[in-house]
């Protein structure tokens, strides 16, 4: 890749004689030198064309320089995607409405089975994790909270610090999931984090449990067989779908 193309893609290539390259220890240069000198260190916003679809960002939205947007992602008017956040359409779209804030290091993923659709005026806190779920308007998702595949959060509901809305759970409007608690079922039943057996039993009622629900594997298989089947299917799908991914140059407009 020529230097001009590397710069356009937001990639920095450090020549071996540069001050930065000289400052690296010999061990670090051995470990990183190839990547650095061949332009594989990416600096700045990473937009990826995935499955031939590029992310789309409203002109009045803000995306931080260290965020990642991949595939069929749409960011609405006035929304802010902060540093380190990853928003990835992994087979299913991710739609973020207007005036939302996706905070530092949050991960939002759409899947083939479940798109991620978010309404307006939503806050997803730092290190939160949302996969293939529906988030209505005015929802608050606190730091480290998780909303899993097939879950739905009703308008103005919330999940507090470290809380979980599990697979297929339906949280009604205005409902609050307390700090660290786990919501399961339709309608949502809320369990304290120490109630592991009840949580496991409630999850098993939803499509046979997490692995069968998310990966579509045989419910009756033992745990070893389930993990083998799930990871064989998952790794094959990831490799196939991402093989043709393309980093979008910084000077190319939003999709």
C-alpha cells in the first residue's frame, strides 16, 4: 500500500530511523517492528465496510477518533459515540437513534438473528455490552451493564451498574434493574446475583439456554459438545463474513 494510501486510511507508518522507532527497545522492535514499518498501526477512527455495507453517520452526530464502526451501522442525529466504543453489525444492522450517548469502551453488536435497534435519548455507559437487542427511547444502561440477544427494554427503563438483561428478556417501560441484579423472562423476573440456580433455570426456559438460543446448537448435548459445536460454527462464520472487510479511507464520506 503506497504511503499516500496509508495516510488516507488513517494509518501511520513509522520509518525505522524515526525518533519513535529508535526509542523502542530491541524486544519491542522485534515484536512490533513489522507491524509498525509496514503500516499496520491504525491511528484514528476505524470505519469498516463489512459485507459490502459501510457505516452511516448523521452529519450532526459525533464519533470519537478512537471508535470503531463496522458494517450496516446507522448513527442518528446528535448522537455521540465516545472513545474506544465498538459498534459492529455482525450479520444484522445496528441502528442508533437521535441524541444518544454511547460511552467509552461500550460494545454494541447486531447479529444475524437479532438486530440491535436503539431509540432516541438513550445512554449506554462505559464498558456496557449490548448484543442483538431492542432499546426503546429514554433508556439508561449503566457502566458495565449487559443486554443480551433477543432482549427488549421498554421506554424509560433502566439497568444499573453491572446489571444484566438476559437473553429474550422483556423489561417493561419504567422498570428498573438494580445494581448487579439479573433480569430474565417475559415479563422480566429480577434475581439477585447470588441466586445462581434460579437464574440458570430461568435462562433454560428461554430457547433451552444461552448456547442453544444464541448459536442454535443442540439443546440436549452436554457442555463439551455444546461448546465445540458453538465455536466451530462461530469461528467459521466470523472468518467467512470478515474475510472481505475493508477499512474505509478517512477522506471517503459517510455511507
